[in-house]
């Protein structure tokens, strides 16, 4: 593994700085971003993001209405140039989730694409329209020397086992170091053209998928909406890398037998990368068989950004997440959470703990939750359980909390869905579990005791209720009605009994 020099220079996007300094130079004409049929070169991105950066520079914290559009990318780049923390909002979030995020993070402004209608939960916020006007005279980029690497760059909301989502405060230092570590592991350069259709309010789609190519001086083509036809088109028209969650690769694996053009396009790619959840070996093998190419996996978390990856120059082994990235310390610990597991035997299971410049700073305004997430000597407890092969490859075998569900690559806390279900008048008691699903990895299952057993609420009614309050990806896909929830002597719901119906 090559050593990584830690670049803590405050300039996150050297290619953008170069385009700004020399607007007629070749660097300014290189493509940066493309969403559907709209695109920006580096020169155009500098011209549109720099005046926006100047306008938000005095804001304490901004929210970004993170639709899958050029505007979102421009807004986040502008915030980073200005050194102002940005909170990306899921535009499909329901009223109670949005209300929580806005009151918790207290932004002073919300940035949204011109013409977008914002929901009532954002009505109290001052709105700034993102107007992509590349003809406007470019303002000077804010001096990069003014930004401390520890300055919060993004606040990304992530679910825990109970209660509403917490804001993970991600400093500039973590973004720069994780992206540079991935560049080393993947031989990722400015010549790469990335294609993806991930949402832009999480680490995967936004930091890796938008800021990653921009930091390298390369380009990204966003599909706006994930479809295998879009993947085939872009990879056959010059894109070199694909990022996706396992559900997307599962859909690719399902489509491949009837789509030779997709197989041909994937075979040309330099790198196919999966992450956010485990990609089942069956899907790995189906894709390898149809294309001759192996998908590689990387493992990360909102709080840690990226921890490990199969390297481009390493052996692409299905079912593993590869080796620790340069600069990342990784250990497995025994049940006590502090004794390190020394074995590299492919068998001894321990909790993954990590330390390094890729880590977040804190959960916003939650010192207790932050303290609980770390050991006394500064290791972050991921809650993921793994073994290590003799050559250091990490294989994730499960996770500590049964109350965390990964569905479609989204992390969802059972507790927040239970709370939402209990707000429905037809629900007396509720418990939520995840069960295996070939497409989503896990599907959300609600077990409810209806208020009126004669007319229990239907699955559609409860799905709509949760989607409207929280977000559509948090909606239950299956609902079971029970007379009572199984409880132990202490009155605690025994979820393991529920999964074995
Ligand atoms: C259906 N829909 C509904 C309802 N039923 N909407 C409201 N109420 C209902 N009752 C709508 C959905 O909103 C959606 O609308 C459509 O029906 C289909 O929804 P669904 O089947 O749920 O999903 P999908 O659209 O097929 O999505 C699959 C997906 C998605 C594309 C794979 O799950 C996805 O984008 N996942 C990515 C998650 C991710 O980025 N995770 C990263 C976090 P419409 O069709 O209009 O959309 S993890 C991370 O960042 C860490 C650091 C890491 O390691 O990466
Ligand atoms: P999130 O908090 O939404 O960022 O999700 C982080 C979690 O996703 C991790 O703690 C892991 O459980 C899971 N995860 C991410 N990448 C992988 C992967 N390649 N394989 C298995 N699990 C993964």
C-alpha cells in the first residue's frame, strides 16, 4: 500500500481554483458536472458558484434542498468555498422529519433551485434561489487560506436505533482525506468520468459522488434517476467508473441476462464500486459472469466517511470490503468494546472500531451521544461486526444493533418508525424489524396491535402515514397484526421472537 501524505490544504478543489485563475485556460473548459442534459465546465462552475459563495459567506449555517440537480452541486460547492456549513435536506422528507432537522440544525438560509416549491416546514427560513447563470461576472473565490481544516463542512443527518436522526458534523479535513485515500486506493484521477444515480443528501452520493470527482479535477454524470439504461448509455459513452448501492447492482444483475448492451458497457468500465450495505455474493457472481468484471466494495459510515476498500490494484474478492484505507486505523474488539482481537483468521468476530482523519467531529449539540460513540482512547465504535482474513481483508458479518435496518442502502432506525406508527390513531402498539429482501437488502416490517381489531389499518395506510411524516424509504413494506406484542418479564418487546413468526 502506498503511503498517503495528509493534505490539509484548505483548497478542496484545486481544479476549480485553477479555472477561476485562468478562465481561458484548458482547465476551465474541462467538463465538471452533468445532470441529464444540463452540464457545467470547471470555468462555468467557478463562475456560478463563486458569486453564490460570496452571498452565503456571512450565513452561520445553510440548508440545501438537495434535489438530484446541478443546483444542489453548485450550492454545496458554494458553501464549501465560503467555509459555511451546509445541511443537505432530503426533498422527499416528510413534515416531522424536516421539522426536526431544521429545528435541530437551525440554518439561517435555505438554498433551493429557482422555481422549486418548498414545504411548510421550511416556511420560516429565508430562501435563496440558486440561479445557474454562467454569464455573470465571476466573483473572486474566497481565499482558501481563511478556512481551517476543522471547520464544519457538512452536517449530514443519520438514523440511530432510537429517537430522531442526529446531525453528524463532518469537517473539511475528513472530506479531503477520505477523498484522497480513495484516490490512492482506486487510482482515481482527473481523467475519470463517474456515473451514478445516488441521492445527494448522504455521504455516498454527495461526498464521494459529487465532491470526489471535483476534487480530482474529473467529471461526474448524474443520472437524475437511477436506471440501468442510463448506466449502459454513460459507460458506453466514455464514463469510466460507476458508484452504486447494492440494490442498484442487484437491479443490474437482474437486467443483464436480457441486455447485452449493458453487459458490454459494464465490461468497459475501469471500476465498478458498491457500498452503503453488503452486496450479496450471488449478485457479485452474476455480474462477473455476464461482464467479466468484478464489482469492488468499500465500507464507510456517515460518521467515519470511508474506512476500507478493495483496492484497484488488489484482489477483488466477493463478500469482503477490502483493507483499511491509507491513514485509517482499524481494529476489531471483543464484547467489552476495548480488548483488541489480534486474530487474522477469517473466523474471530469483533466489533469494528476506527480512528483517523476521516472521522466526523461530533453529533450536533449531542455531547452525550458523541461521547458514547467513542472509546476513552478515541476509537469510534461502528457497531459493525467483522472478521479479518489472514491478508487483512475485512469481511463484515453483521451488526450489533438489531434496531438498525439497511434498506436500499439507507440506514433506518426502528425506533423512529415505531414512534411514527404510534402517532396513527389505528395503532395501539408497534414494533419494527427488518427482514431479508433480495432487492432492498432488508425490508421494513411493522408489527402492530391495532386500536380496533375489527378494522386494523392497512399496509398502504401505514406506509403513507410513515412516508408523509418521515420519508418514503422509511415506509413499512409489510404489516402484521397481533393481539399483543411478545414482551419479557421486564415488559421489553422481544423482537427476535417477532422475526420468527
Ligand atoms: C411508493 N412511493 C411512495 C409510497 N410508495 N411515496 C410515498 N408514499 C408511499 N406510500 C414512491 C417512492 O417515493 C418512489 O418514488 C417510488 O415509489 C419507488 O420507491 P422505492 O421502491 O421505495 O424505491 P426506489 O425508488 O426503487 O429506490 C431504490 C433505490 C433507492 C434507487 C436503490 O433506495 C436509493 O436511491 N438508495 C440509495 C441510498 C443511499 O444513497 N444511501 C447512502 C447512505 P419516485 O419513483 O418518485 O422516486 S449510506 C452512506 O452514505 C455511507 C457513508 C456509505 O457507506 O455509503
Ligand atoms: P450510514 O450510517 O447510513 O452511513 O450507514 C453506514 C453503515 O452502512 C455501516 O455502519 C455499515 O453497516 C453499512 N455499510 C456501508 N458499506 C458497507 C459495505 N460495503 N458492506 C456492508 N455494510 C456496509
